[in-house]
C-alpha cells in the first residue's frame, strides 16, 4: 500500500475527518516533550478500542510502523516515530468509564488526563496515587506506557503498583484483557511487563486502576537549607528515623528563582535549597512525627522551616513544585531533563557531581526532584539553536547517567528510555539481560512495527 | 539465621505425593553450581524443576516427569542489607521467617511485610515464583510492590539480572515484575532485592465476631470507607458466625485510635470483640487464621473486593469442615482440602476473578483446563516461552 492507500484505509476505519496526512498537519507529531525529532506520515484519531484493533491489524498486515500517542508529554522521545509511520492518536478516548467505589477501582480510557481522574475521584473522597508533575497535561495511557511516578510515589508506589487490569491490542491486532478488578491473574505478571514498556509490546485501550480513600489529614512542611547537599542528607536522615512521608521533594536555588519569577509560589529566593515534606494519614501521632522531622532538619542545618497554614498555602507550594519544569523556560529557551536515580544515601554525592558536570560543560543546571526516591531531575538549560551547546548538553546528560549508574542507581526512574537513552542501557544491563528483553519484544512483536527503535538498543550491551 | 533442614529425599517425596515422578535432586549452594546444572540440562535435553519450600508447588504447570529437581533451599542467606536505603538482597532459598529473624536483629529493627502461609518453610524464591501473598497485602501489596530487582540464570545457563536497588526504575522492560508468578518456567531466580521497613512503634490485632454474613458485609464496607488503615484483615467462618482479625501497625497513638474506632464500628453493627497489643501476638493470631495442614491440597480464589464475604460463605459451604479464609479488602480467598467438586464450585463462583492451584495433585491439575485466556496463551506466553527457553529446560508456561 502507498501512503494514499493507507490513508484511505484508515479513513474507512475512523472516518474521513479523523485522519491527518498533509505534511503541514502531521509535523507537530514528529516530536514530543523530549529532544528527539522524527517523522509521522499519517495520524489517525481513534474513539474506541475496536478502531484501534482494526488499525493495528491493517498496519500489521501491511508491515507499517506505528506508535500510540497520548498527550506527547514524554521526555525521552518515546512517542516519536524516528523513521515514519502512523501515529494512533488517543486524545478522543478520554472518558472515565466507571468509578467503582465498592471495589475501589476506576476504569478509564487512555486519553484522559491524570488530573481529570484525580478531580473526579476527589469529589467522592478518593484518589489515584501516581501524580506526575505534568498531571495537568499527561494522559493515563502515557502514564501506563512510561510507568509514571510523581511526588506521592515515595509512600504509595508508581503506576505499576496501581494498575490492576487493562484491555490491550496486541501487535498483531488481537484485542484481549489482562487482569481486571480481581487480583492475581494466573501466570507471569504480564501487567508488570506491559506497564512501562513504552507502547512497544501492545497498545492499552482501557485501564483498571486501584483507588484509595483520601487521608484524614495532610501536613505540608517547607524546610530551607544553605546547600542542596544538606537537604539531600536530611532526606536520608528523616527516613532513618523510621518515618516515611508521603513526599520528600527538593528544589535548588536555580529552580526556586525561576519558579518565583514565574508564579510567586512562596519559596524564599535566598535559599540554596528547599525541601518540601508532606505527611498524610491518621491525625493521631502526626504532630509527633512532624516534630521529629523538624528536629532532623535542625540537626542537618536547616536555616528555617514552616508548616503550610492552610490549603491555599499548600496548593501554592505544590503549584510551584509542579510548575518548575515550565518555569525554567525563563532561564533558557530549552532544557533536557535527566531522570537518573540513585540510592537515597548517595544523593549528596550525586548532587555534587551534577555541579561539577555543570561547570565542566559550561551549562546551567537546576535541580528539582523526588528526593525521597533518590530520583534526580537535573534540568540542563540551553539554547537549541546553538549546535555547540546542544552537543555539550548531550555529553553532560550522558555523564550524569554514568555517574548515577556508578553510584548504584539507574539511568531512568520514571521517564523511560525512549530513543534518547538507548546508549545508557549498557551502563546498567549486560548482554544476556538485554537479550532476554529483546526475546520478549521479538516474541510479542515479530515484525517489529510497534513503536520501533525504543527501549532496547540495537547494539549489544557490555558482555 | 534459621535455615530449613532438608535431605535430598524430601523434594522427591513431596513431588511424588502430588503425582510428579522425579529422577534426581540437585541442591546447589552457589549460583555457579546452579549455572552448571542448567547448562548441562540444556546440553543433555533434561527437564529441570526448581523447588523451594514446596508450599505452593502447583502454582505453575507441573510436568508429569522431571529429570532434575533443583532444591533451592541450599541457596539461603542474606547477601546484602542496606539499612539506610531500606533494602536487602536475599538468596532465593531463604525462608520468610529467616528473613524476618535477620531483619529484627538489625539496628532499631526492620521487617519484610509479606506474610503468606507457612512462612517457616516458604522461601522468598517460591513466594516470588508463585506470586504468594498473605493478608498484609492490603497495606503492603505483593512481590510486585516489594521486589526491586532479581538475579537469575537463563535456560542456557547464562547469568541475568533485572531491576536494581532503587524504588523507581524504568530502565528497560520490567522483568523483575514479569517473572513474578512465572513458576520457574522462564528463568531460575537465584537472588531478589527486596524493600524492607523499620519496625513500627506499635502493632495490634483486633478480633471481632459476627453471627450473620450481612453484618460482616456491612462491617467490611464501613471499614473500607473509613480512614482507618489496617495492615491486613482476615475473615474466617466459625461455629455459628464469622471471626474477623484486623491488624494495625504504626505510631502508637494512631494504633490506639484505630483499635478503639474499629471496636466501636463492630459494636454498632452487632459485633463484639477485643484488641490485643504487640507485634508477636498480631503475627501469631494472623498466622493461625490463615494456615491449615501444610500437606492439604489448597487453592487460591480471587474475586472483586465487595464479593469477598459472599464468596467466603459459599466456599465454606462447599468445603464442609475444611479451612476457608478471606483476605478482606483484597478479595483473595484460600481453600484448604480442595477436591474436584470444590474446584469446580470455585470456578463458577469466580466468574469475575481467578482460581489458582497452590498445592494440588497432578491428576486434578490435568483436568483443570486452560488457566489463561487463549489469545494471551497463543500470541504472548507461548511465543515468549519458545524464545526464552527453546529447549524446554524449565517447566511449561501456563
């Protein structure tokens, strides 16, 4: 089939007005929130899982590459077709299909935004734990594909800990279910494999998630530090006290300034770092835990700390934290978010290394990250019109990955590998490990059409 | 640290008792030894069945004949413990009790929260391979939530490893999770990185009884919609009613409040009971409620949460006097003394859930029928098995 024939076949499935094919229309699907640039030949807007199955069957038969795309907030090029193909666009499959309070489940379509789900659940006194900072704009299908995290994942886990079932269209177009409202489907944990597989093993069309009762009480605290390393040390020391808060988030001065310039969230401009701490749960015992935390902060050199006095102050602090990535656009026109993770106790060392790398490559780097999980997010800021600077950005990003892998961590905590981090896979996996992953990909997607060129590097890893 | 005692005849006798003929037992003590055994099995086209404490031996597909039983209880012990980062690496033949004995003695005291039955014999590798769990999954989840990484040996005898020691990790496919429940059909697991937790300031167990099923349903519904956070809730039918155990852990003030609120909630709905303080008491009571004769045939049944109490009552009827128990809040039930009639009854009951054999004679397993969806079997599981274990060294996949 040539491009026009494929376009006409897609139109027969989704309707004439639901296929984009002109270059001027498809160009915006050739990139996502990462740095990768590729090419989309056709874009099909789907409205139900039958259409998805028909499209995938067609593309499988014709040997055409494809990718499922939600909101395109992916930071590693995961939703970009590098060598052309069809984008299956999910923004119209954006409904909550069922909120089942009795069984503590919500069933959603993949195109719905994370925050829309949270808002619907909040009205009923429930919530869905994974809360990526981009929750205003990221889709649940994308969260599924990337195994998304978020600040509250420190205590409650990431997407794979909360997805219990899914309707899936396999790479050959067959539609089936994995899991559901009941727990423990027999056999290997296919859901655990599919969540985080970046849409390379199939396309999710319905998702069954666990929901949780909203906590009785929440305390939000802000501790101010003279160094980001001291804030990092405090994170380890709080957990060593036997306290596991709902969140432990750090922002450094570069990011604090950008956030305050952008939205006046209430962070002190003279702080080298702030630690945003949140406790949730039963009221009883919470004040005592908050007191112990303030003692740890004092011991580790916090210059001051305060408790959010009401919901407005809490919301303002969180708006600042969640808006940090967007705010750094005030510093430089583009940024690369590194997403490496280290054991918590290695945070001070990792942060020192990030400073060194910033100086070495002459690039401003801000830090805003999920400190409780050891999940760094150094933001390397640059001007993407400057080829020399862009080259240094890639070198700096690779060096940060290497540093974190050497500290006992890994190259991606929640943003995935996509096409941008393929070279880093050999830092954490041996040839046999990647061989087993490749075996699974080849078994499930024998023609290699389903989001090709992602997650698994072509070249062999270290022996 | 305690290790299970074993002799080479024990795994053979266990397998014989469930209708599996095995020729030979190997008990590797080191990864290298296990690698050599698997490499030889590949060369000589031998079949290998990894076995731990054999408490959930029927969770996978049991072959009729096995050339080599790989007794993993020889690979036991803690390889690493990182107190500050709350993780540990344990060899797969380590028992759950062994892990918790070790952790209790470290620093201020730590624990690993999963509590499937027979924790004195159940090995961490077996719990991982069979996706085993206990009532505490209500708060702590399952191996999917507690495993950070695994090391293993592939069908060709090669060393493999996935995941790591960080809680967040999306580097590559998450084979740490995928291999959970695979019952040794794809890879031999030799070591697992686990999350661990500081021992809580207080623990308790509340025991309440109700006479009627409707009261149990109302009570569990009220508990679910409350702000209380139990670690686990167990329901078992008893003489003239139902006994419920609710375990709490946390700050002493929170546990005190939870005990008080739960007993008040039960009282308002026609139940009565008492709270007992202390971690040992809590663990002992819960363990006693979920265990029966370890040699009994057993199945796991899962249903949507709200269907749990009715499923319990029906299964208890079917099972006669045999032990039946519900992990409330999860919709997971265990039935001991399972026979063909009970299995068929359970399958009819779990139309929105699953029935999984735990310990069952092969004659019953062979009549079971398909255990996974035909599309998944044809286009996912079988192709993966053929890719990863082309010589069928490991047991068949479901």
